[in-house]
C-alpha cells in the first residue's frame, strides 16, 4: 500500500478511468472544490489510509504479549474502511454518481463531528457550518436534491444527504464480497469484530479457554487465548477486503493491477496456510 496506493496522484495516465472522469471537474466546480471529482477518488483513498493504519495496528498486536481479542476490534475498522473505498470506486458508476457518493460521506461526517463539538468551540462550529453550506448550496446547481432528517441529541445536526442516503455499513461490507458470491464472508467478519468491539459475551466465547484451577464455590481460574487458525479465520474478511479495495483503486487510477496482485500474493498464501493449519 505504501508504494502502490498511497503515493499515487496526478498527472493521471491517459486513458485511465480517473483521467476521463476528472475532465468533468470543470462542469462541477463550485464552493465544494475546484476538483470535486478528483477529490472524490482521493476521498476513497483516505479510507484506505485508515485501513492501512489499522492493519499495522493488527500486525503489532499479533506479536505483542498478552493481547488476544484486540486485533479483531481493529479488523472491523479495516473491513468498514475497505468496504467504503470499494463502494466509492465502483467502476460501474459515472463521475456524477461518484461525486454524489463522496459528498454524502462528507455530509455524514460533518454531522457526526457536530456532535463532538463543545459549546465553546465556536470557531470549529463555524468552520464546520461553512463546509456544510459549501455542499448543500452547491449541490442543487448541479441537479442534486438535498434532503434532511431530524436533528439528533446532544447538539447533533440533522442528517443531510443528496438524492439517496448512504447505505448502512453492513450493506457496504456485503457489497465488498458480492462479486465473489461470498457475501457471507463479509457478514461473518463484520459480526466477529462487532462481538468484540461491543464487548458482547459471545465475543469472549469465540476464544480458547483453559481452566487452571479446581473450582471453589463453582468458580475456576483460567486463561483465554486464540489460535493462529482462529485469528486467520476471523480476520480473513478484513485482509481480503483491503486487497479487493486496493485492486479497485489501482485500476481506477490507471495502475497495473497485476503488479498489485503479485505484491500481495505472498501475504494471501501465508494467510490461507494459517487458515488450513
């Protein structure tokens, strides 16, 4: 990712999908940016940056002592980030739809950030308000319909979107593996991570338990752990999801997908071996 995804930028290769699409930037320029379609593609790469950061966290935690379930929590974030990038880079949509999706992601983000601001954060609130207006006042000029829901608790702004609301996170994860006919892979991986993220009892139940003392009044002491095979199975969704999303990004920007595939094959083979061990 450091060499084939993150450094990529303009000038774009002639004939690439992104080069064809950014030619329409002049049509959609406005307060939301002078290169909004290019920005939409780079917004998807930003999601992959989040995925990469959490993959590095998983790598560190796997080798750390006394860490068992935490990699699964990070895995859910990796999966969600990869799924959103994959959806935003869909090759079957046009530049206008890619722009709409990116702006909806931003509108959702601005709303969530509004709920994190304190009353005394006047400058931040004003800046966030300007960013919101940049979108909702520019969008109608290009034929997008701005829609609005109800305000939320704790100062949370009303949810706004263009034409259609964002898909649910689980839906995006399912779409990530749809082309492979493996929607269940994404669903299971997301639920594995969610069980740990939300501290559900069944999250602990997914681990290995070993009793280390006799029962005293029905209570025993012991240890929990996870086998490399279990870890590989629980994290194959995030790992393969990033692979699919990066493939799509490389293709979108006119890179060599075969180069990407050759680079990641050793990791994928290692993971497959762990799952079969």
